[in-house]
C-alpha cells in the first residue's frame, strides 16, 4: 500500500487525465489481439500498431480487442483517441491501483475489476487489474501483462460452444467477468488447503513460524476481500442498470455473477473466522506451554527453598552449634534434606500439581 501511495505521488501537480503508469514496472511489449465473431464466423488476428486498429462499425459482428500491457502510455493514449475514450478513463486504466467500479459514459461502460490467481511456486496470490470498455458491438479489455483466465472463453468462441457466438458484446463482457469471479473459487480452494494444514500445525506443534503463516494468510484474505466486496456492488449495479448497452436477457446472467460473488464473500468470512480461531488457539497454546514451564520451575524452586534454609543454618558455623561435633551430623542433615524433598514431591502429587 505504501509503495502504491509513493507511485501515486508522481501525479502530484499534473492536470486531470494525464497518463502516468502506476503499478509494477514492465519491460514486455504491449500486445494487441483482436477477435471478431458472429453466429457463423470467427476470426482472430494480432495488431502490431495503432494504425491497424479496427474502426467502429455497425456490423452484427462482435469484436473483442484485448490489450496486454498498460505501461506504455503512448499506445494507450492512441487507442483511447481512436475509440474516443475519455481521458479520465485512460488515466484510470494506467493507474493499476483502482478499486473495482463501473462508470457509465453514455455510449460505453467502463468497468474495473481485479483478476487474482494463485502463485503456487511463491505460495502467494498474484493480482492484476483488468479494465473493460463495453460498447454495442465491441469489448476492449486492458490487462497489465500477458496471461489471464480467459482461455476457456477463447475456446468457446473458436469452437462455437454455448451461446456466446450468438450474443452481443454485453454477453461477452458478462463471460469475462464470470471467468474472473469463478477464478476466485480457485483462490479459496488454495486458501482452504492452507487452512487445513495450518490447523493441524497449530494443534500439534505450534512454532514461531506458524504465527508468520497465519499473518500471511490473513493478509491474503484481506486483499481478496478488498477485491471482491466492491465487485459485488459493480455486478449489482450492472444487473439493475437501465443502459442500452446491457440488454435485458444479459441482466439475468449478471444476476448469476452476483450470486457467485455472494458465495465468495460468504466463504471469505468463514475463512476469516477460522483463521481468527487459529490465532486464538496459537496464543492459548503458547501461553499454556509457558505456564507449564513456569509451573515446573516454580515446583523446583519451592522444593529447594527448605533445603536452602537447612543448608543456610548449618553453613553459619557458630562455635557452640552441637551438631557440628556430631560424627553423623553431615549425613543426618543430607538425610533430612532428602526426606523433605520426597515429602514435598508426594504433597505436590497429591494436589495434582505434577
């Protein structure tokens, strides 16, 4: 969060609509892919420069223009100029710290959401901002880098599976959002597995590293909640929005996405409760372990108090102490110490302190 604020500070003093990339630095070249389809045809191509961008058309074909990379602001600016996208929208596209939202600009809708996927190698959650521009027959998607969760949609478009080839751009936008939300369940599944292993570790043998794992998992849940909670409002708004871009048949499908976001939120809250319980168990286990150690040390110290008292008396070596001249005095005192120690151990056992 602090790194994001530092990057945002670079925009200080600049006029609204100035394009400044805010996010992780990227070195890859911006990649632009175009998919055109209708009920009968399907065509895909790669656009190498902004001059080759397709112009607006009243054709029945639906276009999906996907841009991988928003770090080269000059290219984003050319795309925005070509499709007459507002400068404030372009500013939000290159600022990857946006909160999920939906804005209505009349002839197009602008949607921001977070695409999350588990990084198994680093045991973390990777985040990427996805921006959608939705018009009557075109969907423009902006991603931070190449690689996403839309491969299943590309397969359905190519093979003509389902209804997607016979629907308009709003249905394509629904399919993209649904893919992002469905992938949250994969995140939850990975978190659930971590919770199970962490629960066994907390109950069996909690160590200081366990607390670090709990903290890391809690951070992931908080970030996931920050991504899903506002997205629920976005989908709810699309479901009720009276916009000519979102047709009435597609609003029913957005209701299904809304139900999925509710399920994700419920699972998140359950995971947070389980994690809070684990933290309490860890603290209780640590406290109980410390109490056991302190109990043993206290018992040892208590046993040695009378023994130290006896040794202290006979360590004064006064001249007229009668036991000092006794032949068996040393062994007698040692015997008394042993008897006292044994009696105290028996007493502690009887009280069930041991």
